[in-house]
């Protein structure tokens, strides 16, 4: 399979080719068409499998139709760490180079002033750690009622780091009608419970179907 078979437009395909890629990874081959079809997704994939592009590419495709409004992001990606947030940001920069999408990165350890300025201009893609997002929301710097895409990345790490209460609070602020994708390196029962809360009839995608086991399942 090649990227041209996944339903992506010519501008994204050109950016992918510029980056030196011709064939999608297994998670990309399964997830990209599913996201483009409008389904919620529960994905089991580790970092290094091409997981990030499996949601950034179709999001760029869909978001290219429309415009952001001040303080009202059109999509939200939640990550457990600022390092991961920065990696996802780079993905959007690489693959969105032929689109005029705007992006903001909300992470701790950085002054909020520039982040607030970006939000006031309107952003298509908001990449955030839960704590900083809630901080700026409570200050009135953004509204979440126009979010059409939600990605919860590395949900198992979110769980381990104690971020799930914040994630639940954030999800409660979003429109009920949205498309949600959740990715995790493991699919143990707690992750399925979270999927039941956050996703609607999701398509479950794994790089390699995990064998049933009592202990947590790690995808390879």
C-alpha cells in the first residue's frame, strides 16, 4: 500500500513525499482512512510506529476546509508531556506546510503571554498538556465549544501520571458532537473503560492484534 491509496489530498501527499516517505506504516494504513471516514478510533501503538502521523495527516486534510475563530480552536490534542507535545507540533509543521492552518502549543515551563496571543488570533490546531490547558481556560483565554476533533495521545501514560481527572474535566467542556481518537501503548481494562467514556462506537486498531492475557498488553 502507498499513501496515494489512503484518501489524502495532493498537498498532503506532496508534503509526505518531501519528508521522504512513500509507504505508510501499519498503524497509518489502518487509521488514516478510518479517521477520514469520520469514525472515532481507539489505537494501540507505541511511539516509533508512525502513530502521530496516523492522526495528524487526516486532521490536516479535514481542517483544510474551514477557518479558525478567535479563542475557539477547531481541534485539540492532549498529551502527557511537553516533549511529546513538541513532537506532535513538528509533525503538523512538516505535513501541513502546503496548508494555511494555524497552531498553538500550550505547555508548562513557558510564558503564557505568547500562548494567549496565539489563541486570541484563532487556531485550527491546539496541542496541550492538560494542566496548562485548564489554566488558560480558567483565565478565559480560550473557549472549547468549537472543537471538532479531539485526540488523547498516550492515554496509558496519562493514567500513570494521574492526569485522567483533568482529561475528564476537559472532555466535559467539549461539544458532544465531535470526532475523538485515543491512542495508547497498552490496552488493559482501564483504557477500555476510558474509551467507553470518551469515544462513540470506536474502531479499534492495533499494529499487531494482541493476544489475550491477564497482564497489560503492550503492542509491538
